[in-house]
C-alpha cells in the first residue's frame, strides 16, 4: 500500500481531504496495543505526507449547514491546547509528561529547549538544527497514562526551518506523529502547533510560513467510522 500525499490550503482543508480519502486508502488494524486496545479497530493510512500552505487560516473544520455532526474542535479549544499543553510545562499530579514539559525542558547549558531553538533561529536563521525533540528513548519505560498503560508521546518532533519567501525568510514547521487520531486530534494538534509556530516566528523576527506534517500511523477509530462516512457522504460498499 502506497503512502498518501496531499497538498492542502488550510488545516480544515487537509482534515477533510484526509477523512474523505481514508476509506479508499487505508487498511483495517486491530488494536493490540495503545488506546482502545482489544476494544476497537483503526482504519489507518500506511503513511501520510501533507503540505499545508496557509495553516494560520481556517483551522476549524466546518460541518454542513443544518448538520447535527459536532465539529471536532473549536477556536477556544485550540487556544487552550496551545496555552496549557504546548506552553505550560507544569505537570498535573498523575501526569508523567505532556508535550510542553518536553518542549520547555531545561537544557544542561541554560535555557529551555524552545528558548535555545528560538535563539538559534534569531541568530542563524539558515540552520538545520532548530529541532524540538518531544520523544526520547526512555518513553518505552516511563510514559504511563492515567489508565496505568504505556502511553508514549504521539508527537515525536518539531523541526523549525526558515525558507526564502520573496525578499524575506518565512518560518516553517515539520512535525511527525507516530500515531494520530485524524478525526479529533488532527485539527486541534495542528492548530496548536500553528500558534506555537507563530510565536516562534515572532520571537525570531521571521515571517510566518507553511507547515509539513507526516505520520505512519494516521487513522480514524472504528467508533468514528459512521460519523466520518456521514460527513464525507462515503457509504459503506
């Protein structure tokens, strides 16, 4: 099975195209480990590579007028996700990690991981080293969810790069998810990451640019299949 490649204008556009095409470009995976293990199945792409030209515009998937299908996210939820899950490293009592605790992890030589990346982009914008690591080898042992089961980060890295944009430089971000709930997670995750990119661009004195996203585990769950088919008018064959 070939990976699925997509050029999209906005996050909402990318979300709809991925949901629309998943029924003809996926395989059914029984969940042996992870969320809903031994309870659900996934319809999963073998891999996706998505370019989003204007990720700062139209982040919220829109449901058809008169539809009773709930939108998978909201502007308020994305802003809360950015503020609390990407920017606030403080862990709750039962949390072993969250993305922010990795993004803002203190570095041995001072500053946090994100602060060091922003300084690098400000001083040497044409660098290939401005990477924020979310995942680590220890995740196989230490990342236990509230259910007591192993739950390593789905998002593994954020790779910031400045690319030519006319006479200026525009900041891009490339992200990789090991596993990705396309229906509910995709628009919130990317909306929050876009807000983070805008923040980094402002701190580094760069224009805001496009987004590149990859995953070898992008999927919808079985319980989401009916509503996804209803939204895309793709009946079961």
